[in-house]
C-alpha cells in the first residue's frame, strides 16, 4: 500500500472515531501511523492526549 493511501486511511479512521466517539477506532488510527512504533505506544500517546486535552476533546468510549 503506498504511503499516500495509508495516510488517507488512518486519517479517515481517526475522523470516524472522533465523530462516533469510538476510543477503539481512534486507537487503531494512531497505531496505523508510521511514526508510532506499536499499538502499546499508540495507546499511551492517546491516553496522554485525552488527559491533556480533557476540556477540548469529545468523550471516547
């Protein structure tokens, strides 16, 4: 899969996850990003971002 298509896919999944309030979809999108080395790291980043931006982010379930 070329990098352009991969980027579109993870961004699309991120938007879907935020609109739907889906923690799992947002986590999957973070894990698909080439700059994130693993799903565990993606979860740590997402959890930290949620905590740091509580007043600005929608609630993810």
